[in-house]
C-alpha cells in the first residue's frame, strides 16, 4: 500500500438541492459524499427550489448548512431577472454570483442583454462571477468581463474551441479563470449514446476531438470541478430525465488514474483540486490539521451501488480506477475512514 497525504480538496461546483429538492440530496448526504471523495470544502450552486436569489433564502440555506453540513460549505447567490438590486446584500454571505446563460436544470437563466449588463455593473466583488456560458454565450461573457472589469469563472468548459478562446482571453490579460469536469475529461458522445439518461448533462458530453482537446490544453485550465448534479434513478429513467450526474465520489480516483497513466502529476492534482480553487474563490488556506490520505496503488472497479450521495448511482460504474481515498481528517478529527463517514452533521463550517 502506498499512502500519500494531500491537502483537503475543494469542489467549486456542487449541486446540493437545498432548499426544496432534498430527495435528490441535502447538506448531510452531499457533504458525506464530498468527504468520501476527499473534498473538505464544497461550493454549492443556487439553482434550487426556490433558487437562492434573495438574502432571506440565502440566510435560510446558510442556517441549514451550519446545522447539517459535514464539511465546509460556501454558497453561491443566483442571478435572476429581477434581483440585480439585491446583489450588494447577497455579496456579503455568498462565495460568488452564478449566472446561467444557457440551458440548465431549473428556471434560473438570463438571456436578456440589459439584465446581464445590470448584473455585471452591480456585482460588487471581490468574489468572482461564475457563469454557465457555452459557445457564443462564452464570447458574450468574456466581452462583459472586459467591459465591466469583473473577475469571471467559466464553469464546466467542454469544447476545444471554448478552451482556446479562454486561452486567448487570458493572454490578453482578462480576469478569467475556468474549470473542467471529470466527466468531460473521461467521457465523450459515444459514451453518452451508451449511457442513455445517465450520460445526459449540460453541457452535454462532446466529441472525442473536444474531449482530447481538454487534455491537450489542460495548461489553460485553472481547476477541476465536479458539477456534482444528483438526480434519483427514478427521475433519470422517467420520460423526461433531468440533466446532471453525481461526481463527488469519483473525481479524485479518476484523476489519480490519469496520474498513473502519465497524463498529469500529483502536484498538478493538488494545484487543480485544492490550491487554485482556494485562490480563485478567496477561501481560507487549508488548516494544518486538515488533510486526506490516499492509497495510490488501490485498484478497484467503480460500483453501481453503495454511494454516499442520495443519487445512488454513477455514470462511471464498471470502470477500473487506481487510487482511493483512505482517510479524511478535518480540523484534527477523523471524519472518514475505511469507507465510513464519521463526521457529524454540523461539523462543517459555513464560509462567507
Ligand atoms: O447537467 C446539469 N445539471 N447542468 C446544469 O447546468 C445544472 C445541473 C443540475 O442542477 O442538475
Ligand atoms: Zn452549469
Ligand atoms: Zn452545475
């Protein structure tokens, strides 16, 4: 057994379904999945029911996180068509503003240019504006970032051309960072056909040309984020399957397998999954008594069942990976070991 110690990982893109859809996930189950995956901090998305677009809903969600989260949690505020006047208030207690410009799960979306301009003009920072912006929408938000001098973070980049455009924007000095997901790095449109609803998410799985492009241009990628988007099996097997797949418990094993295959190094994993996320979102430095232990030699097959996430399935089931989270220590307390989550609900801290 080769055990290495890594700093607690940070996932800057997690859907936890609080408030309103806790049959899919809640803070207790989602943060248990986070710990099992080696994440000690996660940033939760606002496309909940209702969406997190007012200070009241943000406060209620933070209180729920404080009472029930098993790892540290930051919460995004959502941009709605009618809440730009609330952004200065929302900024105090959120890890960033999330704007959806393209098709997603739930109604939170802004297509109207005037409303987008208002949000870019009003968001006070210093936290970034995270965007779901694909293809032409990406060009649009890069223009807005330049004009309003706002720090933007591009979520789940999935196409080669998008990453090339972000590279050009970075070369021009634009304040832009970006993430890619393990599913866009490890799966392509052939897998989508094989997986049916379990391979459906937004942005969709792309061609092999695009998937390979993410690896070729990985030096322009700031961080790996899971876009953990839990839905139940029954929902996925319905006639209208919602988009999204769980990812917290498989992200690190997949990335460690890529290290084994020579596609990246351990130090790149630390940068992409811990250091850069903390830097981009101004999170506190990892405490000395918080770390994870990983068996880099463990070879295992990703199972169908037995997950901490309430989704209870994985699109990667059947895949052999090398590398497994053995133990997680949060502020000196053993919170995960031998596949058992020991963390009590409420031991996580709410950031911001
Ligand atoms: O596939 C997705 N699922 N894409 C999104 O943008 C939202 C997410 C969800 O909340 O399920
Ligand atoms: Zn998205
Ligand atoms: Zn998402």
